[in-house]
């Protein structure tokens, strides 16, 4: 079945009543720790029929949604309040969204507040040329955090692999630091949190538990996605369905919870041999093993 047919059929099945979808979603939420999904995982499907995709995600057992600025914006062509209400009616919560911080950020924070979100998250800044560039971004993050706080929101930055490689300070000629340390040490913990993309951290050869212990409480969010072995650090195609890669999530996630992580967002960026919807279903099954607290 092609993607459009799958979405059309799911709309027919679910169209009569939302109650048939709410029961399995709420049952999962009661028996397992709640888990969510970053909608970028469904970037091939969301533009066709956002509501049908969301119905499927609720049926799979996801209880939290993290949006992003897709072709129809963070709210997929709807008002912030209407989109959030639709998500809630399916038994899920719209908890956060990725968005650009470079333009219109105050309006985005206002819209996120209207939707009842808890966070806005900067998805990337790209590799910077110097430590001072990262320090300037830390200042920018602090300002974004102030804007979010004034709207009743939190603010966070989502890492990629490049922030975990050492840089040498040009001005001293000898000091070597990881940009991730610069960002974390130069941001106000009351204003700026971090979303730990565990896939990208592992891609840089780092240990997730080391970073969680180094900065307890600074990583309330995570991206949970698996990684194939022997792939380049910058490879997006290295992502795979949870449980089929090299990342030991059964060892990592309980420690992450103990150290303050509360939102576990599934994300997948490559689908060799499967589809975004099928992988989202299989990832939900994988996440049902976790019970914290």
C-alpha cells in the first residue's frame, strides 16, 4: 500500500469516532512511561494529511508530540489552539516544537503559549568557526530563554555531532574545549535547557551517561533514535529503527530519568527497508519496555 492510500484508509477507519484510538493510547500511557515522537520522523507523510498521521501516532501509543516548522508551519495550517486541541482529542499532548530562532521568535513563543506548549527548541546552529562564536550563541540562547519565560515556556537547544568535537581557542593557542561545554557553561540554567540527541552524541564517539552525569538536570528532553555501526559521524542515513542499531537504550534511559530527563522523543531520519509510519509503529513497540520512577 502506498503512503497516500495508507493515510486515506486510516482516515476512513478512524473517522467515525476518536474513542477507538484513545483506548490503546491511554492504556499504554498507564502501563509504560509516556513517550513521544518528533514529527520530523513523518516529514514525508505529514504534508499529505497531518490529521491522519496524528491519528496513527495515537493508535501506536504515543502520548506526546514534538512538532517542527514544516511546510505548513509548526501547527500544520491550523491555529495554535486548534492544532493543540486536535492533538489533545487524540489523547496526546503537544509539548514542544523545533523552530528557527533567527526570525519572528517572539511571535513563535506567543503562538506556542497559545497552544499550551511547554518548550520551544532550537534544532541546530551549524558548526561554528571559533569558541567565541559558540559563546555568542550562548548569549542568544539566554535571550531566547528570557522570551520563552515571559510567555510561560521553557527554551532548549538540540545538539548535533559537531558540538562534541574539541576546538582549540585561537586567542590562547592552547585551550581545548568541546562546544557543547561552552554552550552549557555559558547559558543560564534557569533560562536554557538542552535536548540531548543521543544518536548524534554517539556519532561523535561520546558516552551519553558521561554527559548526563556531568550536567544533571540540564537535559530534560531527548531524541531517542538508533544508529547503525561503522557509519560516518555526519551521516543522517545511519539512523535505524530502535533496537536494530548499536545504542544501548535499556542502559541509558533509566539513568537519564534519574538525572532529570522527562521527555523521550522518538526520531528517525532514514528508512531503509521500511516506511516512516511502519518505523514509527515499531519504535513505539520498542519504547513500551521502559518503566521509570
